[in-house]
C-alpha cells in the first residue's frame, strides 16, 4: 500500500467453513461433508477471503461472535464474543491465526469443552484503524459432544469403545428369556440423512424448551441435563414425543412394536408428521431410538437388556406373585411384576453432581411408567451406585436398583386367603446383556450392577438399600417395563425356556417338581414335555398336581389359560417319575401374544401335608430366521444384488405377508416387498438391487410379518469397499 494512502476497512468477500476437512477431523463426516458439524473442545479452521486487501495485525481487529438458541446471552454462555487479539480473555472460546495470505486469512476457532451443544450462528465484526466497523454472518454450524476430548464430560479414553458406542450405526438388542437369549438386529442409523436435524428438533420440542428456551439452551452443555430431556422426549406421555407406548396387543392403528428393525423410519415419520407420536413402541424400541439420538449428539450410549426384570410398585424391594389352586398365575392388583426382559440405555458421562467415583455408565430408561420430577423419564442413575445400594443418589436410583435386585415372593390365593409359598432372593436381574465392542457377540455385564447372588456383599447391599428406602430420605422408586436368529443359551439343557423348579416354604424339600422339554418348542409344532416328580424322603408320597398353560405378555402379565390337566402321582421313597404332557398347536395357536411366551405351571399338594409345591417354566416359541445372501462384491456407488430367502414356518396358509429391509449406507430408505399369501411351509426367494452409498462395515436388517406372525428376523453383515 502506497505511503500516505488512507487505510480502507477490511471487507469480507467469501467464507470457506472447510466443512469436509473439519468434519473428518471431528468424526462427523458420516453425518455430512457439506455442512459444518464439529465437536466441542476441539479446534476447527475457517478461511476468510477479503475483497479489498489483506489482514494487517495491529491495524485490524477481527472479533468473532457465536450464538445458539433464540435468545443468546453472554451471561448464560449461549453467546460468545472473542477476537484474534484476546487469547486468554474473558471468553472461553479461542480464535487463533493459522495462515495470513495476501487477501485471505485462515483462522482456528476452538469452542470450550463445556459449551452448549446445538445449532450455532457464526458472525464476525471487523474494526479497522480509521475505517468503518463492518459485520458479517459467516454461516451456521452444529456443535456436538466430544468423547475424544479429555475436558468433555463425556470423554471416553478407549478408541474401540468410542467406535462402538458413538460411531457404530447398527447393533443387537437382546430378547427371549434368560435361558434362550436371542439377538435382534437393529439399525440405529444416527448418521443417516436429516437425523441430526431431527435430533435437534427433538430438543426444541421438549417441555423445558417450551417453558424457557433461554435456560434450556444454556443447560445443553450438561450431558446429565440433555439425557433427561431426551429420555422424556422419546416417549409421548408428557409431550409430542417420538413414540406412543402400547402393551395391549391391539396395534391396528399403528405398527406392532415387534415389526420395527431400526430407528430411522421412526424418527423420520415423527418429523414428517409435524412431530406427532409414532405408533407404537415397547421398551426395546424406546431404548433403541434413544440410543440413536444420544450417539448422534455425541454421547457414548449402549442398549442393555435385563432378564427377569423387577417392577416394584411400592418401593419395598419385594415383587409379589399370586397363583390360584390350578397353578395359574393371577393378575397382580398391586401391579408388581417380573418382566421376562426389559431394555434400557447406558450413557457414559462424568457426574460432577454426585460424590467422586459415580461417573461412567449411567442408566437411562425412556419407557414411560412413572414420573420423575413430574416427567416420564428415568435416570441418569449411576451403575456403580446401583451396585453399591446408594439409592439416595440422583436420579431415580431406587427404581433402577429394584429392577435388578428385588426379591420375589409367591403366594397361593384360595378361599379369599393368601398363603405364602416361597420367597426367592435371586430370581430378579439375570444375564444383563449388551453387544460386545466391535463384535457380534454378547457381553454379560451383570457384575457391573450387582455382587454375586447369595454372596455376603449382595445381601449387605440389599439391606443397605432397603434401610435407606425405609428411612424415606428421598423420593421412592417408581417404574419399569420389559419385553420382548440365533440362540446363545446359558443353560444347554433347556435352550428355549426359563425354568423354575418346585418352590415351597420349608427349608427341607421332600418332593420336587420340574418341567422338562422333550424337543425344541418351534412355532407351528406340538409342544412335548414331561413333569418330573422326585421324592427325596424315605416315605411314600401321594401327589395331586394341577397343571396349566397360559400365554404371557413380555411385561409378565398373564393371559387366560388355554390348557389344563390334572395328575395323580404316587412316589415310593427316593423314587422319581415323569408324567408326559403334550400341548397341540391347535390348542395354543389362537392364544399366543406377539411375544410367543407360554408359561407352564404345576401346583402340587401331598395328601398328608398342607404344604404346596409350585413349579413353572416359561417357554419362548421360535421361528426359523431369514437368510440374506449378498451376490458379488459390495463396492460403493456400484449396483449390488441382495437375495433374501424365507419360508412360512406354519402348516397353514398365511396372508398379508410383507418383507421389509433396511441398512444404513446400503438403502436410502426402508424397502418394503409385498408378498401376499404364503402356502403352508412354502419357501420364497426374493432378489433386490441397491447401490451402497457409504463404505465400511454395514448391516442389512430384515423382518417378515403376516396375519399369523409379526417378527421373523434376519440380518447380514456386509463390508462395502470404497472402490476407485
């Protein structure tokens, strides 16, 4: 510039937010390469191009402004003002000079690791010596949590865990029963098109935002706060949340929860209908959708299944079950139940609001049961606090403790009176399961929640928690739900059943009863089993045994019995006998719930004793799975043929058959194939073409439904090459 010429103000011509380069460095390129999406506590670079001259330090002062929310304020941290010249100034945001070109300037901007997450505006104000002050809107960016940043409350120090609990967009949700655990494939799809915007919309639709948007946005830097907001918004009990829950077995005006195979279709439907709740969900659907939202926002999250999950309604850590004289389980007026399984989330975060040592994995349960601080949500409850019985720590720890630690008492109801049959201290909370890190195997994490059943530590923790509950120093426990390929049975003898041998109040058991299956309980076939009776005494025993079978819902609620029998068994001293039983397909086919659970019960009594002997077994009926074949190599942006093979497992014709497939990075949207009628035992092969649009490890999820069954599942892992 010639000497004596007046200095003109610095004018911005163009801005390059370097979206692709920044997103790759911030692990968000799976979400977008066109929109700037960055993580807090980590710098990102932008380039300013000037119209008239270059940046001159000492003469030009460049001041950046970031704003989030409808009412950004400096005092609330939702507005920040910081300049290149003020490093170490009052703002926690930092701007640093990277490269100063002839007419351009590359700048590094770094948000603090506690900044509120959400959508931001980026502005700049330029003050030049003797020149006018100019201001520009540079663009918009999204700020997420950062588990790679040591200063972030969600920091996770294991890269394999970050890849699994933040970056992996598919997984398994475990269902069945504790002796037959099956993985249900699920498409989380947190990086699919528009999902990030739907997640941010979800935050803005919360009651907290509606009541005071300024405060809500200011609190969005806390993963504890965000997790409670999301937890309440996944269900629709308080607001226009994502999902309506339904446990009635009537889903004619929506989708049977068992039919869903992923979160993307649910979230997109919610958004497309003006945020009207999607019908319908049950516990695994609530947990899966919450996992999608939390991983999308950057909070490490996994889906956890608890088998034999307690629902203690009165806070005494006792689950009461009632039986009649036939051994049939009765509806519980108190609503105490043991769910066959229940699914919730664990989210990883520091807990500065708790004593040291209670950060890490936190339980969050989005299934609506009871309120927590006026809203239908549960958690975050520290997993370590649950294990140690510290039920006075926030949030909702008493309820979470009861799900895995309650005792179970069985009662006989006869003539208006209740007779205690048995109390079991170890039947609740078994095989707590989640998907392994970077593997399709199941991890058993029960030891994270409780000491070994029957150990001194376990009873000490239980009594400590019970005493704290009795002292009533805090809100009592509140809620639970549960529910409902390839078996992974811990008990090989009974691969599809949950077996409870005979129960009686006496410490000295003289006669025991136990059910044993003779073959696998496959849907469409008769169920063959025996009742085993064993006399362990030195006396003759005459038994009268009432047997019954009834369907169960996944929440433990019984339906009416559809099969009954009576057996008279005489046992010599030390003798064992078996009583053969058969339930025909025609006897149970019309009475099954979607969960395909049958409870066998036997209530025995000796002629010479008033004591009762109770035995039961829960059977999960199984279907053959769907086979998926990938024909040829999977290469990004190249056509790929997928072959799906399935059959009607029943000996009767089924109608209204629909095959659905989805898979993030493989299909732009869920694929629906109308099959129509399937003849008995008929096998079908369907071929589909797709063009993979993302590389790396992917998964195809499939479901087949009809008027007779709703959830025949299948999956196939596919590795997609990047290509040339």
